[in-house]
């Protein structure tokens, strides 16, 4: 069904949801010895990506914006990744049963075309995972759920040596990417050294800010669900302060006309020039 309208670059052609992002071939964009890092979020029109849940004490994606159609594109972006960048917080949520889902690419029948596509492209069946953590507070039982892929942990020089030893003795690779905390540029260099060319960042707004602030994030995919949520305790796609605004270039914009989940799919490039004040 062609229920996607391309708004930018403007086109009269209608698109189908399936394959909308897969055709970007993000795993081939970076030159050899370089790395494309891209991030993805879903938000309400008033900028909420998660709301505070009083019962669990966690910030969770509201059911009013989460939907299967956006999740399909989330999976398509994962399918193009050599490695996924996430945080220790995800694994702590996973062990509590609070994580949104197990890391993609999904094994459900509806995503079988994506695993087949990866094999055809010469990629591993599943992308590797790099976990950003300064504390190394990562539950072992959560890590054990990802036996089908390589796990790397990125931390700082200040990390607890005993925790580093425990992780390495469990077969995980620990990388140092910063003095006091994980730094974006050092993270990128470590991933390039490991041979990766495409990295999909699915961590929260603090990690996002680190990558944006250090100018190592290349692309941002943002789904905007056409509703308003309000609420005083919420997260948006960035937390904290940045040294300067980040300039964006709109690469593509689509309108999902499906009545069950009207939304906009935008793709931005992060440019290296300063925003005019």
C-alpha cells in the first residue's frame, strides 16, 4: 500500500512504508576507515520522547506515540548497522522487564526480510552492540540475552578496574574512550579501529548530546507523531547544555497518511557550520 507522501524533496510519487529507510544503504555511506553514526527518536509534536511513570520511576515511551509503523522503520535502520550504540541504562531496564524490546534486528516473521537483506549485503545476521557506561553497572543476566552478537563496552579511564576485569573475563571487550567519562570523538575512533562503518545510536538524550556536542553524529532520524502530550516530567531528544547550537540540514521528509498513526518521518544531516545567531 502506498500511503506515504514524500514532502521533501517534493515529489508527486507515493511510497510504501516497507523499504522507506532500507533503500538508504547507510552501511555503505562512510568511506573506508571512516564511520557513519546515526540516531533515531520518536516524539510528540510538543517534543516529548518519554514521560515519567510514577509507578516504575522510569521515563518510558508513551503508548500514545509508539506504533508498529514507526517500529518498522526503527528495524530498517538497525538492519543497516554494523554496530548499535546503547547505554547501560537499557540493560538495567531490560533485566527489570521495562525495556521497550530486545535489541533489533527483530526475529519476528515480519522482519525476516531484514535479516535476509543483511545476509545478502554481506553483514552479520545481527549488528554488534557497544554499551556506553562510566559506572559499568551492567547486569550480567541482561548481557546474557544477547548471545547472538558481539558485545563491546565503552568506558573511561576512571572505570573500576575490578568491574573491567569481570567483564573481560566474561568474554566482553572493554574499550577506553575518555579520561573522566566517555567522549564522543574517542568513541568514534575506537569503533573505526574495530572496523565498523555504520553505527546506530539508540541511547537516551544524554548520550545523544555527547555525540552532537562533539560533532560525531552524522544523521538524525526523527518521527513526529501528530499529537500533543504535555506533562511536566519528560525527556526530549537532548538533555543538558551544549557549547553551541547544532545546525541541521533536512534531507528528506515524509507524511504517513495511515489513519491509525499519522506522523512525519524526517531525516536530517548534522552540518559542521555554526548556526547564525
